[in-house]
C-alpha cells in the first residue's frame, strides 16, 4: 500500500484497512479513497468532473498500478423526498470509458424521521 500511496499522493485520501476472505483464509486488503474536495451539496456532475480531471492528470501512474488494483468511481445519492435524480454528461461517460474506470452508484432512500 505504501508504494501505491507514494505513486499517487493525493490531496484528499483515506486508507482504510479491510479484511477479505480468500479461499477460506483471511488476507489484508486496503481501500484507497480519493474525495473530490467539493461540498457534499454540490451537484454530482461537479464531483465527477473533479475526480475525472485528477484521474486524467495521473493516468500514467494509475496505468502502472492496473495489474495490482481495481479502480472505480463510487457515488452515493440520496433525495430527501425520494424523488429527483441526476444526470451525467455524455462527455464524462466517454472520459470514464477511455480511462477504463467503472461507475458505481449507491442510491439511498429517504430517511423517516
């Protein structure tokens, strides 16, 4: 993990240890998280654009890690009323495809107070 962090060294980063199960034995895995740095209330599109710009500017470093790591953009979305949605510009979908980065959307229902 130290080698990965030294290559990427982002401004917003968390390293979270996780335990995984591989063929009935425990192995140590890590999750490396890059946050956009945008306000949580900013539109999803703004977060994606910030993260994609960072990924593009570090593409060479990321490519050398591809055989050791998997990459995705994980986005959570919630609406207070349960209504609403978001859009992703086709240009950003194209950027994700060109970078080989998957998009994971985690949708949260409204909470009942």
